C-alpha cells in the first residue's frame, strides 16, 4: 500500500496500524460469515432442490420469480446439444417483468435509479417514470421502423436513458447490442456492421473528469457510409454549452433527437409477449481471434438467471436496500447487475456517471454516504486503486450503511480482498467474490453471504443450479488440484450461440470436451474443501482491469500502422490492473523505435479499439521467436516480458532471436 501519495495527509501511525492488521489477517485462511449479518432469503431449500434435480429447480424458480404471459410446459430441450432451449413454449416480456409488474403492485413511486453525475447533478428515476419513458421510446423506435428481431445499437454513457433504451428494445422484441462507451467509434462501427444494426442510439457528448468528448461527431465520422444503419437517435446530454457552443451535428432524414422522439410518441406501448427463446441481446466480447464474438442471450432463461442470482448473492430486500454496482452498462456486469437483475427484483440502485477519482479520490465513498448504499459491487482493479490512494479517503465518510460487498471481473488478490473487507466494509460485511462471464449471463460461483465461509482470493462454491467443475487436460474429472474449468450441465442463462456463427460457437466452447461440456476458458484450482480458486485465462485473452481483450485484436490494430512489419502481444502480470498488455513490435525498414513511435502506436491502438487496449509496454524486436512452421511462440515472449529465465528454445527456427530479445529487454529495464 502506498503511504507516499502526494495527497496523503493521514498520520503515519494509522496507516502503519492498518498495514500491520492486514498483514496479520493475511494469515487467516477462512472467515466465517459475520455474526451481524442475517440473511433475508434463505437458501437451504434451493441447495437441496438444485442438488436433487437442477432442471426442476429452475422450472420452480421460473414460476416463482417471473411473470409469464403464457406458461411454459416444457423446461429443458436438450435434444440437440450444445443448442439448448429453456422454457421453449412459454412467453413473457422482459420489460414487463422489470417495470409493469412493480408498478401494477403499487410500487410505481419506488426509485429505480438514483442517478448521480460527476459535477454533483442528481436525478431520481422511479419505476413509474422509467415505465413511461420506456413505453414512449418503444413507440418511437417502432416509428423509426424497428420491429421484432431487428438489432438496435446502443452507444451511451452511464445516463438513465441507457436503461430506457435497453428496456424499450425488450418491450418490442428488438435485440440490443450495447457497445461500451470507452470503445473507439471504429470499434462501434465494426460491431454495428457485423450485427446489421438498423438503428444506433447514441449521445451528443460524454463527460469524463471535467472534459467532454464530442461523441456524435466522432460517430458520424465512422458511420457515414454504413448502409445497414438507417437511423441514429441522439440523446442531448451535454447540449451546445457542453460542446463549446454548437449542438451536435445532425444529418437530416437519418438523425433524430431522442428527446423529441420521446416527447412526441404515444405514451402507451403494451409489452409484446415474446417467446422464451427470442433473442434478447448481443454483446460483443473478445475471443482468441481478432474478430470479436457476438455473444447471444435469449429472453426468459437469461432473465431467470439474473433475477435468481441477484436476489441470492446480494440478498436484496427491495424495500430497504440501496444497491450500487460501479460497472459500466457496456459490459455484461452492467447488463445483468445494473439493469436486468435489480429491476426485475424491484430494487433501488445508484447509477453514477463518473470516475472514482474525480473531483477527488473520495468520489465513491461520498456517494455511498450520501445515498446510504447498503450493497456495493465493484472490481478488484478499482479496489487496488483505492488502496493506493489510501484509507483516508473512505475514512472521510460514514460508510456504516454498507452491509454487503461484492467483487467481479478478475481474480482478487488476498490483500485487496482484506483491504476491501476491513476499510470499506469495516470488518462487518460479507465479501462476495463472484465468478462468471459474458457467456454465463449470471453469476455462477460465489459465496452465499451469511452462509458460506470465505477465503480471500477464492470465489468459493457454485451457486444452486450451476455445475462448474474441473477437468484435467485430458478431460478426467478432478476433485482437487489445478485443471481446466468447465460447466457440465446446461443452465438457463447460458449463451445460445455466437451471432450468426454457430460453427464458431461450437468450436470455441463445445469441441474440446464434446457438445455437452462447456469450456470456460479459465484455469482454476479446487482445494480440499471444494473451493474454487480462479487462476486466469487459458486462451489468448488478456484481462486488463477486468476488461477482456484478445491478443489478436490488439495485434491486428498494431500491424495496421504503416510503420509496423509484425507484432506479437502478450500479457504481463501487473500489480494495478491484474494484467497489462505488452507488445513486441518489428518495424519496417529504417523506422526507429523511439519514444515518439511508442506514443504514436499507443494513440493508433486507442483510435482503432479504445484507450483500454493501449499497450502498457512496447518492446522493439528485430525478429520474433517462431517455430519452424512459422507460429509465434508467445510463451517465450511472456517469459521475456516477465523477466523469467527462458524456457526451451530448441523448437525455434532461429534460437538466437530469443537471446537477442532477452538481452535487449534486460538492458532497457
Ligand atoms: O477469466 C475470468 C474473469 O473474467 C472472465 C470473463 O470476462 P467477461 O466475460 O468480460 O465478464 C466479466 C464480468 C463477469 C472470466 O473468464 N473473471 C470474472 N470474474 C472473476 C474472474 N476471474 C476471477 N475471479 C472472478 N471473480
């Protein structure tokens, strides 16, 4: 932990005591559920029912937790694995489950979102208000020609309209394709193009740490000639003043202001009863090739997965809890645990458009104090940043409202876990380290707070109804040790395919161990108590601050630069971000690898993918280590990047390449 931060004003002894306490706790292997935490939703019956018969368990939960327009009569159709179908003949509408049912029960005045902007702006969005906006927008989208099955792109910052946009699509059976606001417009274009999006909902400008990015102008520059994209709907979030004097550029006939469309639309839009297996959304995620994977989720099974796990893992009482997930809606965590899980359960959430360190390092803790947040869900990388900034920032605020803390996105190191538990949770809140993926749709491995003893760094055990397991490389079941993580039974919120690419779906997830065993892509360890410890990815995916990036995607962005001949990208362990991107780059004849070129390449990657994909380190290489068949040996490059002794180089075409690289890196370090 840093004690030398420039803004650190806390007396050294306090920091010293905290350090000593954390050191002491590092020796504690397991923490019992805190005595003061009493569960609201008992889970014992679920555990027994799911163990006895997971399919019947899910069917019972589907009847108990969701409102159906047409009840299902079949539960799981597993006739054609891995193309599973759940609740196939049932029909429901997801927006009706998230909004109408709560309003109909007299809870329209309940707050759905307390929205906070970074300059102190505040808005309150009730369930009734969100239902009204969703219905109008749904009608507005229809007036733009959007119908069942059409794809609507959403490229928005963390503003309330993003919830209405997703729900409006669900209301009329359109399929949303949300792109994380941090991606570059060229990445948005690619995702719109491959999904044949008909309409894109975006914003005039987005604010971040006091600055405004002119999003609409940047989108226009990329999207201009994209034929499939018929209309662009623009939320006016920052206005002319925010954009330096002029409103965002609009193309007549194609672009429409969101506010005008919503104001003019019919306020009544009955929810469309949708077949359980109707596509709900596509979310692009990185895989082991440069082409992002369009992960497809369907309606009822997904909703059931997030509704059940949200209630079980966060033990929410919708009448009293104030929940806050600090993720971005552009990732699966935002879809499942900012939008659908909380709304389906009728919960009240905080939605924040801002950074943890603006205007000061206490921005988050201030909000927790202001809204009396009871459940907070964030990522290890953010916790590590907060640790670095120091405990005096949370100490400035009253965090006693918190009763539960969650973590997601990457392995959490025990020290960060303990800091979170001690400093943020005051030692009294259970910490739930939740393991899952875009593909799983919902949390799969997590402590059940109040029930499961926790071990810092372990996501603990599978939740009821899910069946993750470990296999050896050869596919033998493992009850203890290190192996490959798989899921042995289908589950309702599983991805159904990769958009328009069934072959890649089967190849990626269901070829290594056959069509009924889902390959996760992570390695894990099972300990003697049956606790899972996630180690990390086994494919060419890098996890930077909990964001998934493929090495191939970054490589193809780098080699698109005219000065680059060849590039290989690997991950390097990083104290702050978990993993960091290291790029080995060979330049074309005569170009010099200097600081200016480093900056140019980093900017180039930011423009093609987004800032999150910029390599932390660029290593100039005269040549890259290749096998005799021409395959780049990444394992060796990882050894070089992390300063390890070189492994076996005898299979290389030219073993001297490695020696040259290693000595170059050693010199630079
Ligand atoms: O490697 C695992 C890691 O994140 C991957 C999934 O990334 P994504 O689909 O972007 O979803 C992130 C949010 C759910 C996994 O394959 N991962 C996620 N959660 C954890 C984790 N690794 C360790 N511990 C976790 N709790």
